[in-house]
C-alpha cells in the first residue's frame, strides 16, 4: 500500500456543472461505499476523520437482503477480533487497580480443569496472553470445534469458556512461550483465558464488566456481547459466500439455501447466536459511532494509567515503513471490521461489513480507497 504524508482532505461539493444538469453531488467517501455495495457487499458502514475535517459517516446497502430492510447507522455489526482490545483494556484496568500483575503466571487464576487442558500454565504470564507470545494452541484451529459449530448447533447456543478451552486438550503448543513483543503466535485461546481471569478476579460476568467499565462510561449505547446482552439485542444479519469447506458441507448437511437471487447465505438465519462462541476473543457487536468514542478514549488515555496506556499502545500498534497504525481488525465468515488511527497522517478509519467471501471487494480494498481519498491521492 503506497502511503504518503497527509496533504489535506478535499470533499466533493456541488459543482456548477452538477447544478446545471441537476445531478446530485456524491461525496468521494460515499462513492467508495456505493461502489463496494454494487460489487456485491450487502451492507457496509464507515467513518472517516482526517486532520482539520469534520467526521464523515456513511452507509450503503440493506441490513437484510431478503426483506430489503433499510440500513441504519445505529445498527450494530459483529466485530470479531476488535473485541480483543476491549478485553485487554479491562485486564490493564485490573492491573492499575493492583488486582493483577503483568508478570503473574496464569495458573494463579485458573481452575483445575483449565489447568489440566492448557500446557505450561505455570510459566505463561498475563502479558504473554495479551501479546500472543504464550505459544498456546488456538482452539479455533481445531477442525472438531468448527464441526460442532456448523453441523451440531454450536453457533446457536452459549459456550462455556471451559468448553472452548477443551479443544486444546492434548494439543501441543505451537511454540514455547517467548518474551512479549518479540514474536507473535496468534491464538484465540489467549483471550478466552483472559476473559476467564477477568471473571475470576472481579467475581462478575465478562459482559457486565464490559458494560460497567467501557460501554456505559463512554455512552456506547449500541455495543454489547452477543448472546449475553441483558436487552436481548441482535446485530445486523451476517452473510457469506460459502467458499470454505465447512460452509459448503454445512449447506449440504443442514439444507441451507442461497438467498434468492444471490450467491450468499444468511448465517444469522441459520445460526441463532452466530458469533457468541467468540466471547472475550471476538464476541462484541457495535457500530461506527460507538467505536469512534472507544477509539478516541483509547487514543487520549482516558481509560488507563500512563503505564498501562503504554502497554496498550504497544499491544495494538503496527508499523509499515514510516506509518503507524493503532487499533485492530476483525474477520470471520460473515464479518469484516477495522478500527484504525493512522499516523503521522492523523486519519481515523472505521469500517464494518456484514459479509465475506467476495473476490472483487473486501475490507482491504475498501480501506485502501478510503485512505487514498482521505489523503487526497486520487
């Protein structure tokens, strides 16, 4: 991706020619979303903020294809792994409260069953879980887990954390624990374990801790943990082109039909709690406005001490040449999301998509177009 220092954002305004011919002016950001929707995405929403410019929010598509339900910016989308940032914030808050230490070994906080399933619990630290340097096998790499999800109703019920962790039983670590930040062995198991530790230390549910510590203080009124929401809310429907072997097999075994007139299947219709299994590793749903509040609070250090803020930034920052990205992305069947602050351009881009499997357009291609537009590269 070619990246240059920001030269200022020029929004498309009504030109004399458009006025003469009666053609409405289309914001350049909106055109990116409209093009993505025309190329197959059922629904996409985005937020862009660049230096000295107002926040832009836009949407394109429908929230439900079958009923042509209008899309609303307030609607919540599944986030997948962006949820890990929320989990890490609570862990770091507990460290600020001196109820945890980054150097604590995780065996101190786990029950006997979990200890027996997770190799090396006496050596792995909280920070190694946060930074994906524990080397613990990811339960979501186990095909048996996905068979349970797609074929046996696993995406229509609530999972206990111990059920998830049971899928790493007898699985060797992908690597021995390493010093944090030196190497990363990405594993959803790390964040399921962190969720268990949060519940152990607080004697409270993870969902309630999200609500009390983050959602309520930041007025994130459209953000919740799927399957655990006290209001019983559901995110926007998720769709997928069934490219994976699991989805193709599920269509045959469960008699899943394509949405009429499309190459998509409605995952939310087939699986009642489609993404609830992801829990502390990816189960949160939100919208672009709420995520903008969250990202702003993260950037401004409103949720953590100075020391913990440094850890958070290091955990969730990456560099490409002279450009730094802070935030996260998420993806799974029916889910694509990103929430990033880009420096030194000082651009914020948040994108939420409720589908997957398209060859012509995806999260990456939309991000590139929005970023180029924000930098006025076109």
